[in-house]
C-alpha cells in the first residue's frame, strides 16, 4: 500500500472505480459511505462513470459492469469508444467485475467479448485470471 501511495501524486487517487451508469456510481458511493471498514480507504478511491473518465487514469482501475440480464442487453457497452475508455484508464492493474455470460453466450461480436476471449485464452493466474463468484439475486430479482 505504501508503494502505491508513494507512486501517486498528491492530488491523485490511486484507485479508480469506473461505473457504466450514474445510478451505479451513486449506489457504490452510498454503500462505501455506510461501511465502517471502508473509512480508512475512501480517500484512496475515485468513483466515476465511463463518460467522465475520458483523459483520466489511476494506478488501479476496477471496471464495474452492470450488464447482466435475461435479454443479454449490453446497453451502451456495445460502443467501442466507451469500451476503449473503460479499459485504458489503468496505469498498473485492471480488474473487470461483471457477468462473463453476457459476452460468452451473446454479444460475441462486441468489444468486451473480444477482451473476455483474450483474457480466457491467456489466463495464467499471474497476468490474467478469471475468478467465478456465486450468483445472487439483484435488486430487480435477476441473477447477478
């Protein structure tokens, strides 16, 4: 953690969380503000939307994808420009959190499908890694 802070400028936040929608940004900020464990880390985080991240970067980026629905509707994530911004803001590490089924089972011609295929084919546990999380029911009752 000290190395991360040492490499970060005075006004910079070392960790960025990129959200795909403004409502998601507000929810993440609200949830972080309510968690006691996050008190010591909030000053390290910048939470914002893809559209506001143009021209910005952080040492570590967590890209939080929301697309996961029975219709396989990826919303504006079909846009190569937005996908490029979302994927190119990390200076050192990029973590993508999302439902791989959205790009494995459908949308296979989208930019995120290409990224998922690359990660899957290069998974070595060191540079690229896929971690499965248990499904849970979301706010709207859909699996997440």
